[in-house]
C-alpha cells in the first residue's frame, strides 16, 4: 500500500532567486486560534437567563438587522465577541444600548435570545449599582409615583376633563363594564399622549362601547422597567395592578401601549393576573363599519410598526385595516415594515436613556426612522404606541423637518375622519 507523502520542513527554499526561511513552510500547518481566556463569557452565561449568549457561532445575521448597528458598532455577534475576549458585558455601554426590538432573534439560527439575556444581565448590573443615572431616575419615579415621568398619581385621570364625553372611573362607577381600558402612563400625562387618549375616548363613546378606566388606582404596567433590569419593581407594580383589577368586573382589558399589551399577555399571568387582553387597534378593527368614517383625510401616510405589537406579538394587520378604511389616505409602506420594521429606540428602557445613547451612537433611531418616512414621501407618520409620538415629534424637529412631516396616533386619524376632532389637528 502506497504511503501518503509527508510534509518536510526544509531549512530554507529558494524560488526565482528569492530565499524563503523555514517559517514559510509553517504557513500550511494548523494554527491554534481559539486559545482565549473565556472566563468572562462563562461568568455572563452563568447568569440565569443569559445562557444563550454562549450559543453564538458568529454567523453575523444579527448585525445586518440590528437597528443600533446602523448608528453605531453593535449587534449580538459583536457583544458575544467582545465578551469572549474578556470585555465584561456588565461593565460595558453595550449593555444599555439594546432596545430589545427582537429583530436579531427573528433571524438568529442559534436562538441567541437578547430578550432574555439583556434583562438578566441588566438586573445584575442594577443590583451592583452600575445602571445609568437617568434610568435610575425613571425607576425611582415609577416606584414613588407609579409612573416614570414623576407626575402626581392624583392627576392620572385629569386628561378626561377635556375629553368632552363621559369617561367613567371604576371606583366611582361600582358596576361591571364590557371593556376596562388600561390607559398607561404616557397617554395619561404626556401632552401628545393625552391628545390620543381624548381621541380614543370619543371613538369608544361614539361606538357605544361600555368602558371604564382605573384612574388614580392605575399604576405603570412596568414592562419596560422589567426589560431595563428592574424585575423587582415590575413585580411590585404588577401585584398592585392585579390587586386593583381583581376588584372589578369586566370582559376585556384594552390597552393603549404595546408594552403593556406584552406584559398583560405574557408576564402578568405568571403572577396570577390572566385577562382577555387586546390592543386598542385590535378592538376597533372589527368595528370599522360602525365608525362612520366619512370625512376625508387627504394625506400620504406611512405606518411605523411598534416592536412590541409587531415582532413581539405578531399584530401587523389591525392597524393597517384601520388606516386603509380612512377615506382620503394614501397608505405607503416603508421598506422596513412589518416583521422587518425599524425601531423607534424607546424599548428596553431606551425611552429614558437618550442622553446615554447619544454618547455612544451617531444618531437617534427615531431620527433615522423620520428620515425614512420622508424618503417615502409621507406627510403623516402614523403610530400606535405612546412612546412614539413624543420620540418621532422630537426627531422631526431635530432633523430639521418641522412642517414637512406630522406624527399622529391612529386614534387621532380615526377621530378626524369621524368628525370627533377638528381638521385643524392636521395643520
């Protein structure tokens, strides 16, 4: 049997008059490229919930879809690599930049789950006092006042005074309702959030829906705080809300905020609070024929899919059905839409980390999205999440597009077409 030829290392070799040393032959020998001290990676994956970071095999699919990578140097692949070579994630700015948009998990063949990893490591960082101050301020406000804005709880239902219709408060009503509307914080306190709440209240009243709100008894649903690393605060808020909801009879829990929607669908049942939960667009979409959408809204409109309504929970059609039913609207889709939608930057605690992220990125995600909407010729950027109105309106100003693009909640556009708010709102 013929023996295989064996490589022989010569002291030197001369080719075309050029003498190469013995190391030249070693080019073809196997090289060890994995001798790293991976103790830092192992410390991270030992944190309950962060195990899947170790699954990464560096294919790079996540980098192509990560919204933060479009404004910085970031993706789960890069986080894994930095941790692998000894940079602790718990001490890195990378820990706080993820918006938990879930786009990476959508494409990851190894199921490296940043939706579990980031909250788990952030929780450890919070316990060690390593969280950014502006995030801690939001946590403190939420713990003290029941909302991250630091507003007085007694003012939570003040927006109803300008609704022009009866918005019943459950503690005063003392009777069952068909729909209990969980309004949430930004729709209760933020000026533009209150505009959307007024519009939605008028729509519900016009449709004859039997509804009520919790008013001063309502606390923040807490899902963004949980994703930002404050699980203890989330559990406290959830237990308070569950206790409050247990006092009342209702068929359906309707939420304005996709983050609250996510919490009530997936997290509250773990603590004993299970409800038939719908986002307001899901409640309204089957009722289009009863709305009397008669007034034209003459505008080219594009819709931004909220990460926590779309990718996290699979609802893409209800908002579009409502927009398509409004006469006069020319609905155009941006290139990044539905399951591939971009991110506003507000999820995973990003709503309260703008100053921090500014130091580590070249632009805000909301600014990138506003520019995209304008590239598609939109005159109105329609939204269905309370975080987005304020974020995108700020971005319209900071990108120099004031007067060129208007940001409106879907409830406001519906109310316009129903004649429930004046057309001047379009100005």
